[in-house]
């Protein structure tokens, strides 16, 4: 039974402010070693929009935390608002990924990039015996990888978006593959309307 609360009166604009986003980045970095078991495990960070995903990506880059971060979202370019931001963001993400991991992805072979990211997170195919240099720490997404992707190496999901019904169950399930004594359960962290969630 739904109970109306104070979060019903909070505007979403409070969550898209730089102050909020910096506090989220700070919280993730502060607890990174603990939650990732010294970067043994990976994390997924779900945001509410592509613009927010790119904003967070830039904030993490500014922190020079040493974490290897990638982002993944729908690559289709259309004539709706913000397409330049999206295209420029995709180009930047691919260039950074290529520089970090020695790959050569571009917009034309974006599907290959997505596959590489999923193999890297799941330690499959060429990454079955992944080294620290090859390992990705954090993947920022909007909707991608929140359903149908399973990896016992994903320990934590961070959410700066509101999910409902089957979407929340699907997203939480990204962390539910146990992995010995280091991972008896997954970790979920909320940053947007935590009481509602």
C-alpha cells in the first residue's frame, strides 16, 4: 500500500544539480575499496538520462581517482534535441576507452564496443583471465546492461534514477550472482528518492 511522503514534493531538479552529482561521486569513491574488495569486483552506475551519464563521466574524470570508467548508452543519433551532445559524448567515450584499454572502437563499430564492455565486465572470452590493467571498474549506463546481463563480478549497483516494478527487480538482479566468501550478496546504493525506492 503506497504511503505518500515528503519525497513526493521534491522536484527532480534537485538531483540534476552539480552539487548533488559531486556528492554522489564522492560517496562512490569514498566506499570504492570496501565495496569492490580492492577493485576485485566491478560496479554499474545507472543514471536518469544520457546527459546525466555524461555529466557523471566528466566528474569522475576530474577526480583522477585511478578507476577505469566507461559509459554505455543507446548510440542512435537522431534529429531530436541534444544530438550533438550525444554524438560528441560517444566519440569522447570511445576515444578514452581506446586509450585506456588499447582498443580501436569508433561509432561505426559501436556494437563491438558494447560487446567488449560486456565481456570485460563478465570476464568472458578474451577476458577470461583478465589482468588489473585490462579490468574496468565502473560502468555508467542509462538503461543498457540493467536487464539480461549477468556477471558474478558485478558486486554493486549505484542508482541515481527512480525505477519501478519489474525494472527495479531486473536492475537489482545484476548484483545477485554470489561469488564465494568475498561476495555472499550484492550491494545496492540509492541516490535519488531513497525513501521512495
